[in-house]
């Protein structure tokens, strides 16, 4: 037998399954021969005849060895020393070790040093040795597998699934310890990636992970990387969160302070009856309240947030009943053509209201974002479009003609492959012309998913729909992009108008926007116009249409009808 010559270096037989490698550290020739004979049918056996030999093999093949069989009495070293060194070295710490010994006394000591099992000398019958070896390797591989799925590869923190499991376990063993659920989220992590490169960004995440463990690990806290740049921490209640966050940010940036901002949401000392995941959802809600803030980085989940959450849950729960019970009502807000001396009604926007039997009138600003988060918006919008089509058809029938009405198409609707078909069917079934129903699509939808949105919008325009770009000025479309977008009308965002007319407001921007609309040869509507001053300025600048409280708030259909009657009484054609 040639010792310490790794058989891996021998060419494997073609097609042969790779055998697992076992290192036998044993100085006695006969013992080596016996063990090798027992194991060789199933494993590739590498022999080492001394401590130095064993070390050399481990240095070279640490990652490939499935098991070490270790004799305690070696000519140059004591087996226990080798065992200890193996366990201290991260490259070899995970390799299971079975000790070969005739010394009963040594067994406990070996276990303490991390041996996993024994094979007594003289050796038992081959079957027993083989069974122990097989079992040990299996157990160790299972454990590695768990470790792999349990840990995030980049930071070494727990993965989400295991994190929640261990957090729950923490509560079982520590029912009386007050604990906090924390969410840490790196602000604009994408920007960090883009500006400083992926390697730097990864390094930041690793440092954050390490800092968290250093801060809460000793007290039994655990952490996980929830998604790319979001960390969850579950730990005994902390008192100084500013110090906690400062320490993490410092660790993350090193000397480049200010490169990284992290927001921290805390759900502190929740009742243990509150589900683990709920506590983290709450911490996340808190963290999101300081998302865009430059001054605040830390937020605590509080009563007001709780009330809001309960309210939101109630709305979600009652959605279906509200649809069935026709609690959603479509209001109409007039749009005026302000080019003539006397402004003329030229259209309307359909805006939904929830007339709740107990909560009163609920504004869409509250429920639309909720429904957008979970897809219910698609059902609601279809409902609103249908009601709007029916209403327009009724007016057309009653008055012979009417003004076009625009409906809002959520960015979520834009992802629906049946959208074009649905809208076309609605208009045809309602007996309308495509020009009767305008579609408002928010600017941010275009920037989020440009290619797909543009192709959908093109299909809609080909059929004959008029597309109004909503909330223009609030998104971040570049001028280049705007120039290539398929749109028929620009609706200037209300927030933007507000900022222009505020004290020391900047009229320049408004001028630029009006010029853009002119260059694109599309009409422009200003939204949220409340005063005569705003109206006049916009008019002077060349804005074509205006919608806002100055003329009228959104009104129920019966009330809006008056605007149509007035308009028709002037005898002019009502379409823009
Ligand atoms: P939006 O599409 O930008 O609609 C304009 C909002 O401005 C409406 O709020 C309208 O009532 C309000 N508004 C109009 N003129 C003035 C004014 O002079 N001053 C002020 N302060 N506000 C004015 P509303 O009706 O609360 O709707 C809020 C948002 O909810 C809408 O913003 C729209 O994004 C969404 N929304 C409304 N109805 C629907 C719908 O049926 N489907 C979808 N997907 N979204 C809708
Ligand atoms: Ca709108
Ligand atoms: Ca708008």
C-alpha cells in the first residue's frame, strides 16, 4: 500500500460514479489494510501514516473529504491535537471525524473536541464499520444541505424561511423576554450598485450583516437578509436605536460616510400573540413612512399606523360586498376648453367614490393604492369603466350627443394582456364611438414598463381611443422619451401646478412644459386649478384645457348632467 497518495489523482474509470473520499489516519499497517479492505468497495480511501501526513492531505483536499477516520496514537502527534486543529480551521471544521481507539477513557474527551463517533479497536465486523461510516456521512451531508438552504450565501445570515422559524423558536424558549422586530432597508440601493459597482454594493451588504450580528448576536438576536437590500432582525428589546443604526451605517460605509443611508422600522415589544410575520410587516410599514425623508431614518410602528392598517384591512375585506352592493359610485368632473373668451365644457373625468354605509364617502386616494397592491384594482376599474360607458350611453340617448369622458386606467391594468379587448368590447357593447371614452394613463406607468406600455397604448390608439397622459410632471420621463411616446393629450399634474403658484414659485418650468406640449402638438390640460389667478396665468401661457375646483369638484352623474344641458343650450358641438 502506498500511503498518503491521493487516489483522486488516478484517472477515474470512464462512466464510474465518483466515490466519496475517506481519509484514514492510522500508523499501523495492518489496521490500515483492514479498514481499507472494508471501505474500498464503496469509498475512495486515502491513507495517512502520521499527523504530518494527515495535515498535508487535509491542506490539499479539505473540500473533497467526506469523513476522517482518526487513530489517536500516532508517532508524531496525538490524535486529539489533530482533531482540535481540524475543528478550529474553517476549511476542515465541517468534516466529520470518527475516532479509532482502544481507550475507553478517551471517548468522552474526543466527543468534547468534536468527534462524531468511535470505532473501537479491535475493529468490529465489517458490516458494523460500514454502517457507521455510511450513517455518519449521510448525517453530515444532510446537515450541510440544511446549512446551505438556511443561510444567505452572501451575508451568511439566515434565509427568510429559517429566520421566521428560529424567531418563533426564540419566543418559545424565552416567553418572558420583550423583543423587537426590526426592518432595515438601504435607501436607493440600486443607485449604490450603479454608482459604485456590484462588488462594492455586495461588500456593503456583507458589512451590514456582520455589524448586525456583532450588535445583537450576543444577546441572542438573529437576523436575515429578506431581499436584496432589506434585513430583518429579531432581538431582545433595544433602547437606543439611533446608536444601533449609526453603528451599522458606520460599519457599512467605512470611511465614505454619507454614501449609504439606511432606514429602520421598529415594531417594539409586540405581544407574543401577534404573528411573527405580522410584526415584521408592521416594522416594514414603519420603515416605509421614512422612505423619502432626508431628516428621519427611524420610525416606530405606532397606534396611528395600527389604526390605518385595521382600516385598510376592513376595506379589503369588504371590497367584494361593496362591488356586489353597488357601493362604488362614479362621479364626473368637468373639463373646460379655456381658449375661447368664455370657457366651454369639453369633457369630463370619471372619478370613483366609495359610498360606504358606515364609513361614509371614502376617497379613492385611500383605497386605490390598496387595491393596486393586490390586484383588486382590475375588478374595480372594470366596474368603473362599465358604469361610465352606461352613463355616457344614457346621456347620448337622452340628448343626442355628449362630451367625451375619460376614465383612469391603472398601471396594473396596463399589464393585463386582455386590456385592449376588454375596452374595445365595452365601447362596442355600449353602442359608443371610441372617441367618447378617453383613457388616462399615468406618466409613471410609462417609465416603469416602457416597452410593454407603449405597445399596448399603440394598440388602443389604433382602435381609436384617445390617450391622455395623466399626472404629467410627477414622473421622471426624459424629454427624449416623451417625444417618442404615443399620447394625444398631456394632463399636467396638480402637484406641479401647486408648486408653480406657491410663494416664489417658478413659472419657468410651467413655460417649458407648455412648450413641450406645443412641440409635440398635443393639447394640454391643467388639473387642480382652483383660482382665477391660476386660470389666467395658464391661459396666457397657452394651456388649452382646465379641470379643477375653480369650475367644479367631481359631481354625481345627476348633478353633472346640468353641465351637459348648459353646454348643449349654447348650440355648439360638444366634442373637443
Ligand atoms: P387623478 O387621476 O389625478 O384625479 C384628479 C384628482 O384631483 C381627483 O381626486 C380630483 O377630485 C382631484 N381634484 C380635481 N380638481 C381639484 C382641485 O381643484 N383641487 C384639488 N385639491 N383637487 C382636485 P380624487 O377623485 O380623490 O382621485 C384621486 C386619485 O385616485 C385620482 O387622481 C386617480 O389617480 C385615482 N382614481 C380615481 N378614480 C379612479 C378609478 O376609477 N380608477 C383608478 N385606477 N384610479 C382612480
Ligand atoms: Ca386621472
Ligand atoms: Ca392626475
